[in-house]
């Protein structure tokens, strides 16, 4: 992305939409002399870098190391563990449904 398009509203939009890396790139490219309160930009950069590092350190939700429908043998023991597993599966399904809806919307626009 070129520096010509770097603006605070665009960076905030990317951040709001979840495009952490793009928002971080734009925040870093913003000329802070145009904004009197550059601490907002610096805070956003540090916040996004922290989020990016946290996301990089976690396992990818779309590729779990075990079958998402069948619980781990360790989790079979207690009722709370079974409920936790069901909640994880439910959240993954909601995320996949949302991604499918977004994909359909994008496909319809093409």
C-alpha cells in the first residue's frame, strides 16, 4: 500500500473489519505531523502489534489439532468439559457460517 492512501479513517476501518496487518501498515505509514494528537496513532500501533503477536502465538481456529466434533479423550471425563467442547464446536460453526455468508456476498458482487 502506498503512503498516498494512508489515513486515520482508513486505518480505523481496516482495524474495525479485523484486517490487523493492513491497519497496522497504514497506521505506521501515517504522517503524524498531520495529526496533533499522535499518541492515538502510537497507541493504535502498539495495540495492533500486541493483537498480531497474540494471534500469531495461538493455534489457527480453522485448523485445530484434533477433530472438532469428537472431543479429546481427556475432555470426556466431566460434564463441564463436555459443555466446554460443545461450546467450542458451536462457536466454530458460527464463525464458519459468517465466513460463508461473507463469501456469498462477495461472490454475488462479482
